[in-house]
C-alpha cells in the first residue's frame, strides 16, 4: 500500500471534477492504480501532489540559483567593490 503524501492526509474534504485525458494515459493510469491497490482518484491525487511538490522545489531552486548567481545586481556589485577596496586598503596599511 502506498503511504499518504501531502499536507492533508488525515480527514480532508474532496471535490468531484471532470477532466479529459488521452485514452492511453487513462488505460495506463487504471493499470497502475490496480497494481498499487489504489482507486483511480487516489492515484490522480498522489500524482498531482507529487507534481506540485516537484514544481515548488523547482521554483525554489530557480530562486536560489538567481540569488547565488555569478551576476549580482548593480547595488550588490557596487557594495562588493567597496568592501573589497576597504579590505585591500586595510591589508595594505598593515604591511
């Protein structure tokens, strides 16, 4: 049995919805659900939770990559240059 995934795996409200799927995708989903002992709805819920979690992680990774990129914004670049100059002059004065 597949353990519950997501934030609300206790008592939660569900809503019925209708979606259109490719016939082959639905057949594969039904086969997978049967093999895992899940209802079709539960399989789709798990798949959607997994997709959304993955998407959030990708968004966080993109934000981190932008934050730590080699191309700082102009204000940050200016501050860094000033700090380096101050550091160099401090070292130079000590030697």
